[in-house]
């Protein structure tokens, strides 16, 4: 029993709840042992046993009180520790959440900006798709395709030539209406530019898969271009009215490249009939050359008037030289007159000075009387 009490005291000295629980368990075991011994020993030795049991109860009460106090202190310290750690964790979580919220806000801002860019790009893509569909509709219609070529030709003329150097939809003496007529002086004379666009034949050639399809499509393209060349040569080259040649404008660089790369005989036939096949790029180059020719022609036309004006200017300069000479002579004569007047004035001043120097004496005046 003393060993159990000592164990209980040692447990209480450490003020550890686990040790206190062990001490309480030891006291409980002590009580059980005492009860068992009383049961075996009967009434003999009941007094000392009860005394020891009373002491043990007192010690048990004290131990339980200390256990309660220690447990309360341990709970308080545990709560303080838990609160401190919870505060630290809360601070860390708050800082982490704040940083995460800031990063999330930045990410959302960047995402919103990117979405705005994507929306704008999507809008441009939709607009471009609409333009492509509109262009496809234009090119699928023969009349609209012709108007497309005429508009493109008009834009090139507007950028290359002054407004009075060409006319759109000009009517010739044979009643034919040309897409454009460039006013060149004779020679060579006004030159017609007519827009043609054999798109269907070119698309058939581009989409052909077999050799037979390619040959048929190439034959159709050559036939279409040859027909256009013949019509231009017959309708828009009029002797004495227009130039001896005309231009067939192809609004597609691809068709122009196809003809010159794989159908040279068609281009050569155009040369023979004095119909030059041109693309937007070569048309701009030719119009720039025509502009230089127009400028030289205008300079030559104005050369007679320039010579007349130069003759009149020469006569005016001669009269000016004569009048300057007369003025110079008049100025020289005026200078001589001024010098004469200066000499006369100097002589008069000298005589006046001499008269002032003359002195008249009193005796001489009396004798004279």
C-alpha cells in the first residue's frame, strides 16, 4: 500500500494529467485491495484497516483535487496554446488568402483582357468571313464579277492618273462603251482599257484532278481569253479615233500568272492583234509610263506659248535697259547741275565773308564830308 501511495505522490509531483490519472487508478486499486483483505480477515484488524483506508481516502481526495487543478491548468495551457496556434494559422491563412485573392484578381484581369482581345479578333474574323462570303457571291455572278473588275480598274486609274487624263464608260463612235479610255495625244491616240475576268475557266483548271480534266479546263481557259481578245480588237481599236492597241485588264494576278506561265500562245496571239493582257500590277506600271508621256506631250504643246512669252519677256527687258540708261543720264546731268550750284554757293559765301571784314574809320568819313 505504501508503494501505491508513493507512486501516487510521484505522479502528483509531475503535475501531468496522465500521471494524475495513474495515481487515481492506484488509489482505486488500493481501495479494492483493502476491501478484499477485509473480506478475508473478517472483523480482525478492522480498526487499523479502516484507519489506513481513511488515510487513503484523504490522500485520494487530495490527489483528486490536485488532479482536477492540474487538469484545469493543463486545459487552460492547452487552450492558450491552441488559441495561439489557431491565431498563427489564421494569420497565415489570411495572408495566403489575401495573396491568393490578389493573384486571382490579377489573373482574372489578365483573363478578361485576353477575352476582350479574343472577342475583338472573333469580331474581325466574323467580319472577314462575311466579306469573303460577299466576295464569293460577287465572283459567282457574271455581271457582279464584271462590275468588280471595273471598280478595281477605276481605283487604279484614280491613283495613277489625274482626273482629266481618263474617262470611265466612254462611248466610241461605233456605239461601243469602253470600261476606261485614257486620253493620250496623237500618236498614239486615246487608248481603251477593257476589264475581263475568266474566273469560271480558271477555277475549273485549279480544281481539276485528272489529266483529262486539266486538259479540258486549260482548253476552256484559252478559248475564253481568245474570245475576249478578239472582242476587244474588233470593238475598241478604231483607226483614226483610238490608239492602234488596247489593254485587256485581268483583275486577278493568279489568272495573269497562269496565262504567262502555261499559255504563252494566248499571250502571243494577243500581241499579234495588238491587245496587251495586263494585271493590276502591270496596269499601274503602264499607267505611270503613260503619265510621263502625257506630261511630255503637254510640255511640247505648251512650248510655242513658252517661246512667245520668252520673246515678250526679252523685249520688256530691252525696254527696261533703255529706261535705266535714260535715268542714269538724267541722274548724271542732275549731278553736274548740283555741283555747279555748289560752286556758285561757295563763291557767294566767300564774297559775303569778305564784305564782313571791311572796316570803315571815322576820320576818313569826316574828310570825305
